[in-house]
């Protein structure tokens, strides 16, 4: 097995929304805000090369939305999913599976693109199976008012219409050690219903793809919960359980949304679980 970080593009989000009730004077020590009160955010996917399978975890926003839509997110930098895949010797057509932690637009938007004539949509990965879970699919396709703007029909319905949509068989409410794709999955419900966090054993280490349970290293302290979460008190419980497990089992945490840190480890302190160190992916695994 080989793993590769895949940068799909950076953007910005409101710092207050990203840190909920935590005062700006505290959160901007780790995540400095610009003049619009926005902070740097990444959309970092992970590619798993395992035998004849190429599994991509999440796809970023994609490029099919309007300029007005993207204007809210102030995209920056030169990363694209095609450029990142090309650097490691692959193309979209090589991808056999796309695993989606959840179906918010910044995680699944890249699954679907305009067709050649821009008259409709088509899968951006024509040879891939798209993987979610049935409970989350129902949650996303019949969205509550709070999340409706994040679950976009143009991202979801074409997946179903393509015949490429598949559901992970959920065997546990919290963690299952294996799946159809060969890795473990943590199920968490605080951010959105049945978000899935992959856990992989790689080169003697356990690595967990954090998605939106822990967006950045600045979110490690328990009360640092996003305003976007649908069940923030549940996120507190899920974070505490996971962070304690991450310390005791010495996990490496892989960040999807931290624009400046790819990996970190944690340690126990008098104040609770805190950051031990940050790393580039190459420093640990190459």
C-alpha cells in the first residue's frame, strides 16, 4: 500500500463560524484571520494505492459552481486535483473508488462536473465507485434547514443517476475495523449525521483522516467546536472519546482542512489532550 496527500485547492472560511463560542482573541493565535475575519482552509484529499485499487478520500469543492458561489470562499493558491494527481503519476480516470467522509459540498463537489456541452452534469471520475453510507445519504438528500446550503443537489443526484453510487455496510454505531475498502471507519454524528473517518495502518503506524471532527490543529481543545456542527454537544463527547483513544494508541492525525499542517500527534497534559507535534507527510512516511 502507498498513501499520497492530494491537494485539491485552498479557500477561506469565517473564523468565528469555524470556532463557535471560542473568542477571536484566542482562536486567532493558531488560525490568524485576515481583514475579512476569514482563515486559511485546505481541501486536502488522501489517495490510497492498494493493489489494483486507487481509492481517493474526498474530492474538494470541484469547479462547476458559479463565480458568485466561489466568491464567498475566496479560493487561493494554485492547487488543483488534476495537478496533484498528475504529480504522483495518476489521472482521474485511474481512480477506482471515491470514499466520501460526508456529502457537504467542500468534500464531494469534485465528484461531479459539467458535461462537455455544459448542458448537464457527469461524474468527474468515470471509472470509480462513489462510497457513502445509506443513513448519511438519506440525511443529505432530505436535508434539514441548517445544512441545506451544504448539501447541493447538483453534487448528489448525478452520483445516483450515474449508477456509480455505493453504500458502505455499517456494522457498528461507532467504529468498525474493516470495510469494503479495506480500512477501518469511525462514525461520528456531531458535525453531520454518520460522518465517516477512515483509519489506516500504514508503515507500522495508525493514521486517521480527520475530515470535520478536527478541522485544524487549532481545534484540538474540547470546547473548540465549529459553529457549523449540527449537534455541538455531541461533538464534544465524540472529540473527547476520540482524542483519548488517539493518545493511548499513538495515532497520526491527517488533516483535510488545515492549510498549514498535514499531520499531528497528541499528548496528555494537565489541561487535557493537546498538540504534541506537527509533521509533513513526507517526514513521517517517506
